C-alpha cells in the first residue's frame, strides 16, 4: 500500500490550473508522486458519488448549468475540511487524513511535504518551531 495524494480542484480555479501546469507537470514531481503515492484528482464542486469509510458522499445541491463556474461544495470536500482551492490532501496507507495543504505550491515547496509525509517525518514535528527547523534543514532536489 501507498499513501494517497489527492489534488482537490475546481473547474473555475486559476491557481488550480497553475498547480497542474507548473508543478504537477514537472518531471521530478510527477515521477515522485507516481512512484510513491496513489495520485487522485477530485473536483471539490463536482457531482460524483464518493464512498469513503462506509459513507457515500455526493453533492445534492450541484447545479449542472454551473459545471464550469462556482458550484456548491461536494459533501466529501466538506468532510475533509477543504475550504479553499487548490488543496492537496495527504492520506496515510489506510486512507486516513494526514493533512490538507491549502494553496498553490511550486515544485520545491511541494517536495518538502511529499517527502515529509512519505517518510512519516511529520509524526516527529509537534510544534511550529520543529516544523521551522525541519523546513530550514530541508534541501530540495527537484528541478523546477
């Protein structure tokens, strides 16, 4: 089993499109995610039914006439506490939430989180000071 990397986007979100083009399409990022994670794209305002931990989540207020503009939030996005797009959700090997990471990330910013979660380093980071020290010591290797 692998951890899960879920890109939560919307059709109207400009930073989501930038994240896809400028970060996810870079060779190092794509190779690392594909090798180490199950990669999932999820439209946070879409209309598909998601089954998670025995519960079916949908979007009962979805308006198909607004498919490419702002729509209602999907119940699963609400369940995962997603309040902004893009958000990258990291889940452990059992599908349990580790953390939602909000906002655009360039390849080197994302690399920090990809490696921190893959190696379970996040379990040792119990304060902002420890995260700041981890971040300062981190040496990015991905090419932008």
